[in-house]
C-alpha cells in the first residue's frame, strides 16, 4: 500500500503541529498568569493612592477633618476566601458603617457598635459566611481620647449629639438608648486621639 504522505509532508506537519510538551508549557504559563495575586496588587495600589491623596490634600490646604474623612474611604483592604468558602474583608469604621478599599459600605449593627464602643477610624474585619451571615470584629482600634460633653438631641434631624468644646459629635441612638441618656446629661465619650472625627462612642452617662 502506498503511504498517504511522503517524508517531506510528514516533516512539515510535525513543524506546524505543537508538541505535547509545548502545549503543557503554554498551559502552565497561562495558569501562572491567572494565579497572580490580584488582591496584593490592589492592596499596594490602594496604599499608594491613599498616600497620594493625603499629600494632595495637604497641598490644597484642606483641613485635617477632610483629610481624615477621605482617608476612611480609601482603605488598605484584604479580601480572601478561606477553606470554608467564607469571604473575609477588612475596612475602616466611619462611626456608623464600614468602608472597604473599593469604597463599598457595609452597615455595622448599631447594637454591636455601641457595646464594642467602636470609634471612627477603627479597623474592622467582616466575615461573610457561606450562608450569608455577616460577622464583624474590631481588629485595629485607633488611639482614643476620653471626653466629657453634654448630650443633645437635634429635633430637626432626629439625631443625638455630644457637645464638647464648641463641636458636636454624632452618637448612635442605640448607645443613648442603652445608657438611658437624656438631653443635657453629662456624657463620657471616646473620640480619636490624633484625628478629627464627626462621631463619638458613648462610654457612659452622668445623669442629673
């Protein structure tokens, strides 16, 4: 029987057809590219962006308060999935919510924030379980300063504040309810030691 292909044809076919080892090498290279740790890259980029934004804010003459507010929304974030398929996020508490590195917000339960005495600027970890349960944990408390102010209620906004040295710090209603606070009560509260903030954490009430 006559061969279907001559020797020259077989040589050309072999040249045009990639070998098994070549295919495996290319597949391994593709997998390596796919497995690049994008979260580490995001972490570095957020860190760099945070530093640049703070420098620009200083150059533009912004106040410490505005710098702090912007900083809370540009968080160094790590997002991983553990062996139990739980999504774990890190972010910054802004007095009411947690912001991750993408600026996405997560509502922190007021009762938890009140009992834990969370302060604006605290670093939080959020674990989202595979059944959709949200579990918050404080992992990096900011340095705190204790103040004694006067509890006030804003009728127009229906919000509670603690007045201290000419400034009003917002406070969670859940905290006021827990300590049974009333307007004009002396209030012991916590604020960041080295940063400006809009919120305080109620620590106790000195009722009159």
